[in-house]
């Protein structure tokens, strides 16, 4: 009973960290829908890996951790694992966001991508458990989840900002989204190369430092998305969480991240008889 709870811990922690934002039902729906499409993404990834692993004669993780030249390991990590997994995760996030908000809200895009990344990581950990056992999976649960979430946040931030700056999807927006996926794939590939080629332990100082870097990057991506997620009308904004005032066109508070509520003020002028 303890192990399934541990597997779900990253999703639970993410939900708690963003608990103030779930008052917005659209964001909550985007996250849950992202979880569903992220689960579909990893199933498609496993299908894509079958012919590649048949050609290699072994699974990809064993291949990149074997005694091979560093450049072969790096190219495999980026060109195969990075592109396949980040492309499918981003595809799941985009489809989920389209289902919820028609790609109109940057914050909804971010939440959909995060849900896709966390579900992808969850099912990947389940697969590792079935193949390698709990002793291998338990040290990597937080590492894997924070890494997948960070890579997903890279592509989500780029996609959210690109889509927020145009009224329709065109070739420029598509190229920017693909660029975000490319950056995420390269980061993913370098991470796998570092961990598997050099056999870095999950509890080592290097991994702990990377996890801290991932968490910081996730926060910065969310802040960048908040700046793009603006209201159409300018008005006096009051934060529902900390009470801060702002006149910016923002849906979320830049101080605490809570949902910002537009405060309506009715001003009437009475003219007396002369």
C-alpha cells in the first residue's frame, strides 16, 4: 500500500503547491486532462521504441548505460529518447489544452503540459518497478518526476508565450513551439546522458543539485507564463490570496500565485439643482 502512494507523491505535491490556483476550474480541468493524455503519450512511446530496441538488440536504457562511445550515447539520448518523449509529452499537453481552452490561455497550456509530464513519469516509474523492482524505482521517483516536469515546463512556457502573442496559429507560432520541444529534447537527452553514461547515483550530490535546479526552473517557467496570461481589460486587480493590489492585466498574483480577482467599482456622479 505504501509503494503506490509513493508513486503518486509527485502528482500530489504538485497539486498541493498549486492548490490556490485550482479555484480556476479551467486550470484544474487542463491538469486532469493532461494526465490522461500523458498516459496515452507514454504508451505511444513504448510502441515507438519497439522497432528501435529490436534493431539494437536491447532496451534503450541498457544501451545508453553500456560501455559505448560517449558520442553514441549522447546522440541516442537526444536524438531518440529526448525527441520521442518530449515530442509526445508536448503533443499530449497541446491536445489537452485544446480540449479545455482551445489553446487560448497560457496558464491552461502550462497546466496541461505539467499533467502530461507527471503522468508520463508516473507510468514510466511503474514500468521500471515491473522490470527492475522497488529498490531501483524508489530512489528515482522524485528525480524522474522533477526532471520530466522541468522538461515539460520548458516546452510549455515557449508554447504558451508563442500562442498568447497571436490570435491564430501560423507557421511562426508552430516553429516556436517546435523550438521549445527541441530545447526540451536536448535538455532531456543531456540529463539521460549524464545519469546513464556516467552511472550517477540517484542520491548523489550531482542529482540533488539538478533536482534543485529543476524546481527553480519550474518556478521560473510558471512566472513567465503568468506574465503572458493577461486579461483583455485593464482594471484594478485584487489578489484573492494575499490581498495585493495591481493594475496590470494579470489573472494571477505575481507575489503569491493566487488567482487575481478584478474589483469592480461603481462610480456615480450626482449633479445638484442650481
